[in-house]
């Protein structure tokens, strides 16, 4: 079960130390499959879909920082496809989220299970 003080993200009050500690912990939990990406996305849903762009941007930075720590062969083809769609959709979001979106797409471009069909 994923444990995270979501209120810190909801109020956009995460400091560098909080961010690093939680990114390291959750990326480790995901990479050991103690926590699934689906559980993480479900937990972060309220932040990733928040009505304030700065909150969505903070949630996206947090999520992207976690997946950026995963190995290139960690995601299966279906997960890569879902995340490609997710990040592609984020390109239509507020301009402040673009750097985190591009960072996520950059990680996915190196994924070993990325297929040609997912690029179209």
C-alpha cells in the first residue's frame, strides 16, 4: 500500500528534502514491485487532475521524478503505451507543465518496450 502525505502535494508545499525523500522511497517501492504504477497514479490522481495548474504541475514533477529513476526495461509494453498517452495528453495542459512532460517523454523514449505503434 502506498503511503504518502498527499496534502503536501495538494497544497503545493513540498520542499526539496520532502521531494527527494519521497521520490527515492516511492521509486524504490515501484522498482521492487511493492507498489504498482497503477496504485501510484491512483494515489496521485487528485493532484494530477487538480483545478489549479501549479498543483497539477507539482504532481507531474513528483510523478515524473519517480518514473525517471526506474530502469529503461522496467515498464512493460502496455505501461509504456499508457504513459505515452498520459504524457502526450499533458502537452495540452498549462504551459508550466511542459518541462516535466518533456522529461517524462524523454524517459519513455528510452524504454526498451516502446513500440513503433506507440510513437504514432
